[in-house]
C-alpha cells in the first residue's frame, strides 16, 4: 500500500488514481492531445480521459507502439474515441508536421497535455542541434503549444468552455544547474550532467506554463489556463537510460513509487477536474495545489526562457 496517502484540500492524495480523481466528471464533447501517449502515464492519461468521454489524439514517436496502446484502450472501452498521430518532440520538423496535420483536420482542441519526455540521457544533440533533453522535454512542447494555441483559442471562444494546457514537469525541476537554465552553455558537453540537464528541462516546463498563463491572461476574453505538475516518482520506462536507476526502481519501486494509475492522476485532475477551473500559472502535486521552487516562480527567468525559446524555434 502507498504509505503517504493523507488527503489534501482537494480531497485527493498521492494514492489517488486517475480514475479516482475524474470520477463523475463528464468529458463528452472535449478533444485532447496527449504527447508521449504510447507508454507509461501517457497511455494511462489517454485511457482515463477517453473513459470520461474525451476524444484523445495520442502524439506518439513510435506508431506501432501507439497503435498497440490505442487497440488495448478500445478493447477495454469500446466507446473510446482515440486516434494516434506521429510526433517526435525532438524534431521541430516533426512537431510542425503534426501541428499542421492536426490543425487542418478541422478538429477542435480543448486540452493539451505536454507529457512526453526523456530522462537523464547521455549527452546528445537533437536533429536541430540542441541538447536532447531540453529539445524533447521543453522546446518541442514549446513549439507545439505555440502552433496549437490559435486552435485552442478558437475552440474556447466557440464552445464557451475553458481550454487547459497541462505541462507534466517533475520535482526534479528543483535539481537543475545552479543558474537554473544554462542559456549560454546549453550545448556545452564538458559541463553536462545528465540529471541536472533533466532538471533544467523540467524547470523549463514550469517556467513555460507560468509565462504562458501570464501572456494568455493579457489576451482579453480568452479562457485558457496553463499549469504544470509533478506526477510523482513512478516506475516507468523513463528510467531506461540508467542501469543503476533501473535496479533501484525494480527493488524499491513497490514500496516508495507510485504505480502508473496513481502517476497519471495529477495530470487527469488538472486536465479535467472542475476544482481547477480558472486556476492558471500554478504547480500541482498529488492532485493538489503545490509550490514550485524559487527558480520555478521566477517571472524574469520565465520571460528570458520564453524569448530564448522563441529565438530557437524561429
């Protein structure tokens, strides 16, 4: 049994599952995109949103795995509306193609779950020559959100329903490089730390959501929120890069880590629950409001990252 299950103000705790936190919530008529949906909490997020009536488009790098995940969901929930589209967040060309294909499909977009990620990889550059964890975890999602935002605004105005952008970050955002974001040394191999670089990418997820919330608030009459969250320490294949971590996860995981059903809970809560209506620029953990690090709440750093990211995608 998960030991730390004291309920927070929301009525949920770290042991609550994605089904628990969406019980009784009707998502019929809503459309969502979930990135990294072919495994782990991405698949469970997709399954539970579909269970609640949401039409989910899975953004997946591996279409075979995506098709398998989709078939498993539809087999369990025959009424589920789920589609898979190819999306490699580490490639700007792939992100642009995905967004273009989605936008020209005529589908509305109510919910965007930026979930895909890689963790603690050895030093590598993306196809666009950007450090891989920053490129995949932050920049790909920054570009994707940018390209889908008009669709979300249009959907929100037309449906008169609040749009929600959900960035899946991590408590690892507290363990970035000392300066937070290494703007001048992003691709510096000599000073590279795989875990600090992961922390940097997760700090970027928090800062991105905060600055997005701020800019959207200035856009009159647009009802779209942007929040970030910590899903919990979960035994998923994010640990695939590290043999040591794999060993620790397999040994201790049963006692200290969340299962996938619990791991997807906060994402589903922030994406769908009525309690979160109107809440924007916040950080959640265990399906409750939480508080990001001082760097995560630094509005100047958020603005600097926004401008830096804009330059990279242009």
